C-alpha cells in the first residue's frame, strides 16, 4: 500500500508544490480550452513555465545576495533569536507528517476549485509552494493538538480551500487599485499585511505623490531606472553595514560574512558593493519573469474561465505586483525591515520579559517579498507616504504574529524557526487556539472560523469587488492621466478590458466623433 502514500507525495512534492510546473499545466489547460493548436499550447505552457522559473531564479539571487547582509546585521547588532523561514519549518515537519500534508494539500486544492465554481469567489490560487506551507502549518497545529489523521486531513483541507478563495477576494479591491483591472489577483499568504498596507496608505497618504512620479535633477535622471536605483541603494546599505560590522567585531569575524571569506578590507568592501549590485540584477530578473508569465497566463485563463470556473481570476505570488510600482518595492522593503527592528526591540524590552515571547529576528527575505508588495499596496492608496507606512506596518505584523504563533505549534514551537508571513500568523493562532478546546468543541469552533472567513469574503466580493468600490477614490488609476483616470479605468475594468493609456504629452487632439 506504499503507492497510496507515494503517489500523492510525488504529486505534491514534484508538481503541485513547484509553481512553474503548476502554472505550465494550468496555462496548457486554458489554451487547450480555447482550441489553440498543439504548437501554441506547448509553446504557451513552456513560456509560462519559463516565466516562473525566471521568478525563481531571481528569488534565488535575492536570497544569495541578502545572506551576507543578514550576517552583517546580526554581527553589527549582536541580536539572537528566531528567524521565521517557511521553507525550514515545512522541511522539518515533512519528516513526520509528509503523507498527511500531501493528502491535505491535494484535497484542499480540489475544495478551492469547487468553491470557486459554485460561489461568487472566482479565484484560482496558483502559488503552489505557499499552499504547501499552509497545508504543513494546518497539519502541525491539528495533529499536535491530538486530532486523528483523517480528521486532520479533512478539516485542514476545508480550511485550506476556504483560504485559497477567500483571501484573494478580501484583498481584491486593493489589488485592482494596483493593476487597474481584474486580470490577476494576489495569491500569497501575506494578504493581511497587504490589506493593512493599503488601509494605512489611505489614511496617511492624502495628496502624497506616487513613488513612480519622482522629479529629479538632470544629473540624477539615471535613478529613474528602477534597476539602477535599487542596485545603488542596496550597495550603499551593504557598505554602511559592512563598515559597522567591521568596527564592532573586527576584521577576522567580519570577513566571514561572505562564503570563503574576504582577503582584506578592500576586498571586503568591494564584495559588499558587488552583492548590492547583484541584488539589483535579481530584482530585474524577477520583474522580467512576471511580465513573461502575465503575457501567457492571463490570455490562457480565458479558457479556464469559459470551461471550468466561469469568470476565473488567477491568484498569483507576491512579485506579481512588483512591476506596477518598482520604486515602491524598495521603499516597502526598507520600511518593513525597520518595522521588524522596532518590533524586535519591543519584544526584547517588554513582551519577552513579561510573557516569554520569543525574539523574532527580521529575516531579509520575507521582509523583501512581503514588505516590497506591501509598499506597492501602500503606494496605490497613499503614494510615497503610503508605501513607507504600509511597509512599516507589514514589518510589525510579520514580527509580532510569528512570536505568538509559536505557542500553538506544539513541539515544533521549540524549533529555531517558524512560519513567517502574516496569514500564517493570524490564522494559525486562531485555529490553534480553537484546537486546544478539545475534540468536539474544538472542531465546532474551527468550522465556525472557516465558515466565518468564507462568509466575510463573499460579503466583500458582493459589496466591494462587484460594486467596484475604490479604496482610494480621487487618486489616478494606473496608466491614466490625472484624476480623469479613475473613471476611465473603472469603465475599462468593468468591461473586462485594460484601462486606456493616456496619449503622450504634445500629441494632437483627435477630431470629435461624427454626429
């Protein structure tokens, strides 16, 4: 009977948990449903797969370039604590609960498609690795609370399916504010941080100009190129932290921040500059991958919408919003990291001594991806001030929530890592607290949590998404000129088309239409 375990583990580990393959399959299905030729189906599927592989390659470069920076920050500050890393905690749990996680994920994905088909929540969650992480967390919480294997799988799958259609719906008014239409939704379990960023941006960003609308002197026009600005900013940050680490710990320890070590102070500084520049390259690769996949997946989804889930909207990973406000990504990342540092300070001087919460160190990777996306959401509703405030709030959330989450992870709470993004925190705390009530009562409360979330999402879909509620009324929409863009984008979005791009400055006025 080992094949009963091997088959789902293979499907989860080798296909469903690999976003590139999942996206390629979905694209192929959509193009086939549109009756495209065999060559078009294969070509489109491969191009979409390559687009996600590009995103993965860029993410790998980001992680590699941030690793020495993280070592410098820890070395310069002397901080010690838990670094939330989804991949690490999921890998630890796989050894004990691999089969349950596999079945929970497959069944949860099926439930999400059923909900997308028969409820107003027409979102198909395609971020496979995040689905795997959430399935792992739900398995840990329910299993360590004492629930039987089949209860863990069935109850966890229902919760997972609800999350996969509900969270994109809750965030969609804010996502549409970024994209200008309904072509994509956000499918990432940092949604609470993005909604909070959009809400805070709306509060603080009145009359604040967009991060992308920056007037620079002629000699600084090169900073309008986001890749150049990002690389230069990170290079400066690297050099500053490298010098601080060197001054605090000495050359021998500071040189170990890089693999193989540095050969001297000059080499140490130049390696820091190189890592900062490589970060800019990594972000450029991610942006190119996003554009590649959108060019193939969005048209293919017309076939999915027509045949499987009418009106389906693909819910994709956080970097999908990066191209819409590239300067906001950097501002959100930096302000999110600052929020993480301030959260760590609060934990160390108050919450750790008072109630024993673990110290959560700010991991640069989650702060970059979720903080960068939060910056884009904050910019969409509040411009530059919104991007800074939104990233900062996200940084606080992904610092405090993981600290409280550790208390409901059972034996896994003693590991030196945990789940990091905002939705793992609040949802895990809610489900874990309910699970401690007991078998029957706990199941009842957990079901109420899931059904309450689903009901809230349906309400938001009907009252906000379908009615085209604008969370930043009065601000120009993407691709529109001035305040006129709000009406133009809304009209274009309601008809399923992209908002019209304003003509270039100085273009002749077209003649009036014939009467």
